[in-house]
C-alpha cells in the first residue's frame, strides 16, 4: 500500500470516527477515493453508533417544526405545474368569510390569517403529498369502529369519554363550502386520554376514489400553520356518524377543530380551501 | 415497507415525510441528544439533519445499507460538524460515567438496525483496546486527545486502535472492498 493510500485510509477512518478539520477535508478531496467506497467507513461508524442507544420520542413541537421545514424545502425544490397554479386562483381556493361560524375572536384572527397565508403555497405543495397513514374508511356501518377499542361501539365510547374529567367539547358548524351549510354535530376530546370523537350530521357521501374528509386539531402547542392531523375518514351513509379521532400528535389544549375535504388518502398539510365543518372551543366548553 | 421511505422522498413524495419522521425521528433525536448532550443544540441539529436527509435521499442505496444506518450516517456527519465547530467536549463530571459504562449490550439496543446488531458482533471480534477506543470515540463522542487523557494510552496508540478497529469492523460488516484496506492486526 503506497503512501497516498495510507494517507487516504487515515483520513477516511478519521472522518468516520472523529470528523476532519477543514484542512484534512481539502486534503481528502484531492485524493482519489473511488476505489474505496468512502461512505462505507462512515456507515461502519454509523452502525456502531447505534449501539446502546436508548431511543427517545422526539418532542412534539420539534416534529411540527420539521414538518414546517419540509413544507419550505418542498416549496423551494419542487416546481409546480400550471394546473396547480390555476387551482390556486379558482374561487374555491379563495378565502371565504367564516364570520358566521361561532368562534373566539383570537381564533378567527389567526385562522383567517393562516388561510390567507398558507392557501396557495400549501395547496401547491400538497399536490405532491400523499398520506403515509392508511385511509380510514367508513364502511356501510354509519358508525366507524375504532381499532383501538373493540369492546364498546363508538357511540358508547364517546359517551364514556364525555364523562371523563377535563374533556374538551365544541359544536360543529358550517365551514366555507356552500353545499355543506347544513353540517352540524360536535366533538369531544380528552387531553388526558388523547382520544376523542366527532359526531357529525349533514356531511355528504364522498367519492372515496377522489376525496376524503380530514380532521385538523388547532392546538396551542402547535403553530397555526401546522395543526395536528386528526386522521382521515369517509362518509358513505346518510344520517349521523360518529368518527373516532386519530390524532398524530399530542393535543393538550385544542382551540379548534376543522374538517377539510382533501384528495383521497389525505394530505400532510391542508390548504384549507374546502372546510366542511368547523368547531371552535369556547372557554366554557373546555 | 420502511426501506421505501427514502425512495419516495427522493421521488418528491412529500407524504413520505411524516412517515420518515415517525420512523426515524426518535433515532435522530436520540443520537443528537447523546452526542451533543444539550436539548437545545439537539433540536437545531435534528432540523439540519432532516434537511440533509431530504436532500440526500436519492443517494440511498438499499444494497449498501438499511435506511436506518444511512440516516444515522447523515446524522453523525452533521453532529460531528457541530461538535467540532462548538468545540464541545465531554465534561469531567461525566467522564467517569462514560468510562464506567458496561460493555454488555442488551438485545433491545442491538435491534435498532440489522447493521447495529452486526456492529455489536464486529466490536466483540476486536481486540479490547480497539473496542474501547471505538466505543469511546463513536458511541461516546470523545476525541483522540480525550481518550488518551482518560485511558492513559499514548495519542498515537489511540489513533492506531481507532484506525485498525474501524477497518476491521468495516470488513466484518462486509462494507466496501476489504482487499484494498486489509491490515495485519498487531
């Protein structure tokens, strides 16, 4: 092994174990490492580095920051096609007056702002999004059965949850979709149990191949730009349905719940262009 | 299915982001916490690391490693950079704890990735001095000099153990071309 190879091996090993100084990095860049699979040294260290690692759960607020970072990265690095730009300009995507909805003033302030700020960018980004979580489909049974608890039906579970202390309740009203002005219902959420149910009436059946309903929880722990994904659901029957909430992050102090209409499979970040139902938590409801 | 996450991200599928964070967020967060020993620094680092992950997802080769080890590699690069930049050094108070940490590893700790399990076997195959140096440097994040100070080994010996240890572990794991880097153990 010649001197150059020796130096290169030294540098590759040091890079993997301790990292290199700026000078060493330059030195390594000048050497031909093509025959050595330079990454394999760092991968060896990465494999060793996983030993004895106690995996801790990432804080929720950091998870939310990372989601926002991803939004920015995708917006910067993936171009939008014309169709998406056109959608941005359609009346459906414009901010719709939701003053009639019973909401707190502060919620209205930030919600309106968030819709305006996020609509076009988030919509375009969302075109590239698909949901990683499996679609939760409401079958013929109008009350979807949650997988977590099998003993009680959703209606019974909802009633049981309502008797828990410190539950948050709010009434659903219409959102910004004219055809869904008759939507009503309520939501109950237990911060302690991190479980909740929506009771909804007046939501039309959705074409599951094209669209899904998705719940968003606006929690004080999250930026208004990144509400907590409360899960997707479909409506395939008339009448009242009870839908279990599948929150992806901890929601301790929800301020509002919004049901949006999204593409099949749901989205990571909603453009909030079609809000089917909205429930704002009033002080005396929590 | 986990092996498809990085490919989906490389393909511009933003929906894979949430899955990636759920699957590997704990790994990256825990690595950052262990190496930086400061939650605020760790949060900043994790943000930088995942940005690197989005940018480098297309480089992932499933024939070379698992997604876990690929992401751990990206994480280590960024964490080492931060440590070098900040000149963070392990505190004297924690040094004794680090040196006293047991060599035994639970099965649970070894199951993070296939390579981690193999890495444990690789370490066991090394000479005790090499194993100690790699453990202190890679797992505990200590520098050459710190290891020398802590163990009493001459600096040159620490470097030699690190080099030989990583080369043999690499060969044990079947990474890279072993013929070009094989060394005689002394």
